């Protein structure tokens, strides 16, 4: 995963002796562990990446804030890999990567993937990169436990946590170790790498962080999976894996490892290698990733509306005063009354009757929002009411969750009877498809992202 060079890329102990060795290493390193208070801007920072299913990118140099803002509004990505530590990383200097940068991205909804690229496998021919960066020591040591490598892994985890804390990346977040591809046939190289990663994971757990490992599907990830299956008590395995497999398929599967490992929701796959992408006229050379982590994207429960009134429908119908032959849909009239009441426009009973008081409130909404003032309630009116929320609206895209997504799903159902979206509060593939279809119909950028212009169009009832 390092740049600019090309890339090929649960916790148990190996017997009593291995356990004693690991404990000794942890004890020594913990005495050097970070103890300073988190930076002031870190207060309120969320665990990252947390629960998420969606797209991400990684790039050697952390992008500028302007670039991040533009890509948030225009790209499909909601996660970004950043190199925070490791003597062997290509971008040792990170001028944009500050505490403020981290806090800003988290506040805007980005999921961060903090990466360390330190000592690499002893048989990896491209390392050491600079000459003053170590490689993993392949010495078997006493009882063939590869204790020199374990000590390195412990030390590297301690350094990574220090770097994370300095940037305001809080405990509970996942820190990723980048182990570039290597020759799996070299026993000492492979076993020392395993010992290193085992100690990395143990020390991260001591320091209250989640362990992640990035590597190529055919070497580092295959190595971890074989250890998981064949030697389940020999190594502390990472909590999450990041698979480098450039097959162009945006999922988290690969034929190199079994499907049962790190399931559910503990995988990323880097499915496309280095290439340029341009979003909002900002070009960055990136790798593409698909993430499925934590619990996946899951929305918190929605607060009940008007003591249990249903406001979510697969389609919304126009409403007009009752006649001898036609009566407005009582359920949807209740939804209208409830939503108008929540917006403090209607003060009557939520009883499903399209009464004079209900019509008067509907007219007030129409007038306040620039619609024709009539006794009828149109699908455009539904869209404006269903989408209305606290300003400013967040940017939402695949993987986003919460009430803004629920409002979006309802508004898309009102915009087109073809949408038929379950209102889950999770912006999933079906919602993205319906969103893009709506953007296409009304002449907006077909991005699958709801930012300023799309929120504006939805509030205006464009359909």
C-alpha cells in the first residue's frame, strides 16, 4: 500500500512460554506507552471507522482540506486511508495531516483508516526503503518463538498509538498495519512476520485500540487465514483485515482465503490499484476500497412520530377534499397531519380527516415554501415536507445512516412510484439507484451523493 513504489501487495498465545514472552514484551513497552492527554480538538472525536459498509480510498499523502471537501460532495467515497506512522512509509512527511484535519474530517462524516508502514518482511526485496528503516528480524530465537520480531511488533504498535493519540484518533479506533507482499515460501520470513503481527495485535489491545492488518491476498492475508484455521492458538490474529486484491469487484471476498474468516463485518478489500480519479474537478491518484466493518452501516432506531403514526410509505398519493365518490387516504392524511404538527404548522387532531383545519395548514406550508396555494396536496408538496429537516443538511451517500437518510428515502418514494424504498435509515444500493435516477430526471449531477444542490432540489419538489 505504500507509495510511490508499486504494491503487491482472535487473540490467543502460543503456549505457556510464548505467553510469558509476549507478556514481558508488553510490560516493557507499556511503560513507554502514550500517557499525555488527548489534544483539545480530539474531545468529541468519534471512534473510526466504526460501523460502516461503503466505499473508501487511500492515497499516500493526506489530501488538502479543499480536496477533502470537494470529494465529500462529489465522490462515492466516505472513508479515507491515511499514513500516520512507520519509518518505511513512502510519505514520511504529511504536511496536511494535523489534529485539526482529523477532527474536521470526522465531524464531516469521513471514516478514517490510520495506517502504519513500519518494518517489513525480511524477504521483501524493496525494503529497507531508506536504509535507516528496519525490516522484521527473522531470527527464531529461544524456543523458535521469533521473539526479536515480537519485540518489534510491540514497539511498532506503541509508536502507532502515540501517533494516533497525537492526531486525536481515539481508543476503540482501528489502527492498520501495512505488510507489503512477500515470499510465503521463506519459512523464517513468514513466521517472523506472523510473530510481529501477533505482538502488534496484543499491544494494540493493551492500549485499547482495534487491530487491523493490510496485506496482499496471496501473501500476508493468506498467511493470517492459514494461521487462523491450522494454528488457532498460536498467534493473536487481527480483529479486522484489509485485503489487497485488484480484481475490480467491489466486495470483500477473494478466492485466496476462506469465506468464514473475519465475518461478519471485519473486512476491507482494496479492489483497484493506483489510478487517477477526478471528482468536482479535483484529481487524486488513489486506490479504491470496499469496506464492511463493525456492524456494517446500521441506523439507530427512529423516534416514533405522533405516538406511533405511520409516516413511511412505498408511495405517496395526492390528497384533495372528499367528494361523494372519493375519500382521501386516511393513513396518508394522518401522516400529513403528523408531519405538519411536528413542523408546528398544524395544531389540530391527527385523525386522518382531510378537514378544513388540515387544508389550512397545508396551504400555509405551500405558501411558505413557494408552491401554488391550493386545497390539494401534491407529490411535490409531499417531497418538500418529507425532506425538510435541520439546516445545514449533512452530505449523505452509500453507507450513510440516520434520520436524514430516512427523510431522503421517503422523499424519493414521493418523487417516483418506481422507487419503492424501504425506509431503513441506511443509504444502501437500492437508495443509491433511486437517487441517481432522480438526479438524472431533474438534470443534476448523477453522483448518488446528496449535497447542497440535491437537498435544494428535493426541498423544491423537483420530480
